[in-house]
């Protein structure tokens, strides 16, 4: 009964960390530094990051208790000081959870006061720490020998790149919320989409490269058939299908929908149709990203193909 709860809690941690990291970065490189259209003036970025940090803090603490209960054999035993102490001192999961909870708490403190670009930098840094700590919960930290550092580094970079992409998706979705017509905000959105196009290409390259490294360790060329014959391989295959679907939507946004919005703005035409199309596309892309994170949370509880 606790195993599904652990998967859901891992999903919440992943989502919260990636929003805290990726959305904070987005506010720094894609929006104006100050004035109208900046993160500090829009209002929603502070609320979104507070929710993200709060989710990470709560899910990490509850997740630690749930995982300890599974290892101890019952919820009652999992709540004992001896069980918690054993997890904290003998497993990397314990210290990494404390790091996530502490970083999330610091982010909440930073967001409790008036926000500025310094706040976004701080939240991006704390989000990066939280995201990187997931590597010590998964298979990346289990690889031994000289290649262990390569696997762990690839796992960290993979998570950070995914976080930057998913955090940007959430920020775009919030920017595209229905609102009163505004040529200024339409221009801010178009510039953000344009700026992200180059960033997104780099992120995809990192995700693909590190994904191949991770797959080499977790699947291996000798067990490639396990992608279709094992639970881990089947979920990984589904993840790849969803990732390719996200790439297709991202390509449509970059090469068709963003230019359509730019043409409407330049021509002084109503941008409602272009905004609606972008809103639908980003909704689907964001939904796919959440499904991918759910699969990642599930995959972390299964033995990789290479272990078979």
C-alpha cells in the first residue's frame, strides 16, 4: 500500500524541484529584468515558487517516513527513532532528503519577503541543489567502480536539463493564462518564446546525450531486448515515446506557433487565435512532462534491465 504512495511523493518532489529550478531560471533569462513584464511585477512567479518549494518540503519529509516504513516492515516501525536513524546513517537517501528539505525551507524564507532578481538566482541555485540530490536516490549512485562518477554526473545533468525545460513550460503556461488583451504582454511572451528556442535546443541535446549514457548503464547493449520484455524496459520505452511527443510539440511551438504570434503582433492584428493555439500546445506538452516525471518516479523503484 505504501509503494504507490512513495511513487506519488517522488513525483511531487520531482515536479516541485523542477519548477523551483527551471521556472526561476526562466525568470532570469526570458523576462525583462525590471518594470512591466518582469517576474517581480507579474505576481504569479512568487506564488508558483512558494507552492513548488512547499511541495518539495512536505513531500520529502513524508516520503522519507513512507520509505522508512517500507524498509522497516510497517508504518509503526518506520516511525521509530532507530529505523529513522538507520536510514539517515546507512543510506544515501536519508542525507539527500535532509538536503532537499533544508533547501526548500531556505527557498520559502527567501520568497517570504519582497522578491527581486536576487531571489530568482537564489531559488534557481536551491532548486539545482534539490534536483541534483535526486541522483543519490536513484540508480545513478549505485554504479560502482571507475565508471560510477560518469553515471552519477550524467544523472545529475539529465535531471538539471529536464528541470530547466519543465520549469520553463510551467512558466509559459502561467504566462498564457487568459487575461485582458495587452500588446505589451504579448510582446513579452513572444520574446520569451524566441529566447527559449535556443536554450531549449541546448537542453534537448543534453537530455539526449545524458539519456544515452544512463541507458548504457541501465539497459546495456547486451540486454536491449529487455526494453520490451521487462517492466523497467517497457516503462522506459513509454517514457521515450512521450519524450518524442514533447519534442514534436516543442518543434510546432518554435517553427509554427511562435512565428504566428509574432506576425499577429507585427501586423497589429488580434492575437487571440495565436495565443489559444499556443495555450493548447503548451497544455499538452506540460501534461506529457508530468506523465514523464511519473514514469521516472516509478522507474526509480524498479530494478533496471542490466540487473536482470
